[in-house]
């Protein structure tokens, strides 16, 4: 496979030409017992963009993603994915929608008793009726797409490095050729070179496959290098969404500390303009 990876462009520089909404969350409220985690939260994601979703630990980033994926219940609000309200859809519509979504969970979440090839084929077995030979062919194609060698197909997760696990899990997320891909901390646990390569791979796949990417991350390098927009979760809602410039201009102590702090990639040279270190 061609090296993944052409140099990605800086966040916020890729325009949304048609601004078609592929994920719309309106007035979403989620809670556990007497504790509200999300309260009347609103968020939109546009076709073809990579959205970086950030927030302090414990603010509910994973809760939001799991609620959108119907893994957690909501108390109120609506979630429309690719123009379909899942709660109002019939069974056939829900199955059709599920096949258009791909998910890479944190740490990969591969099944340890299955080979990489078998992990990739799980979505195919659940939703499609394909001969084994075709599923094998598709699995090898997905491995190539994510930059893994063919001999990785017959290995078990315990035989893979951390970076290979991430790529194998991404191959599984792409098994059904989804339109919208959810990534939960995709670069966590990777060294800086591995993380940069993975970011570049995501950007390459977005451009070649026309994916829309929802990326939960703490990685500032990912936000600066491949994300077109950023959304910040805090106070049980989306505090701000937009480009890096919007983040720098937003008057909130946590947002300013996150994007301008000691570990940020910018320093402030005047009142309004950040400059690269």
C-alpha cells in the first residue's frame, strides 16, 4: 500500500463544500440515576469532515459516542444519522443504518480468541450473506487499506504490536464500507511516530473513501494535523465547536488551558493571534 501517508493538512483548513449533515444530535439528555451526564446537548457533523471531539476526563465524551451508537439509552432528545432517526426507524431501516457505521473502540477491542481475519469478518457474518472465499478476499483488501501485511490475517491479537492492533481494529471498522466512522482515542498508547502515521492514515482514508470521521481524542497533534473542526464538551453540553481559531478565541478557562497551555503546540504572541512553536 502506498505510504499512508501524505502529509495531512492543518486542522480547520479543509472546506465543507455542501455542508451536508450526516449526524445531528438535538437536545440530548443522558443520565445515570440522579446524575445527569449530558443535558440538552446539540452537535452536528458534516459529510467528509474529520471532527475532533475533546473534553476533560469524565465529562461524558465516551457516553455521548455510545449513546449515538445506541449502546446507552437517552432520556430525551433526538439523534439522526444519515438522515434517519433511529428511534423512529423500523427494523429493516435500523439494520441498513447499522451497516453504514464503523466503530474503532479504545484499545481496539479485538476478540482475543479470533484471528485478525476472523475479527474483520465479524461484521460481514452479522449483516451479509457472503461465501467464505469472498469474505477472505475482502478481509485481505481491508488489511491492505490500513497498511498491514497479508500475513497479519492469521495472527491473533496477542501476537500484534499496539499499532498493529489499532490498524486491525480499523480494518474491522471498515469491513462494510461505512459512510460514518467513530474513533475512540485512536492514537492512545502509540508512540509519537506511530500516532502521526495513524493520523495520516485516517486522513488518507477520508480522502480516498469519502468517509466522515467522528474522533474522540486527547491528542493535540491529531487536532492540529488532521481535524477539520473541533468540538469541546463541558458542563454537560458542547461548549464550542469550530476551527482552531475558534478555540483560541473562546473565553473559557479549560479551553484556553488546553489549547494554549504548556503542552499545547502554540504560544501566544499577541492578544489574538497564536503562533506555531
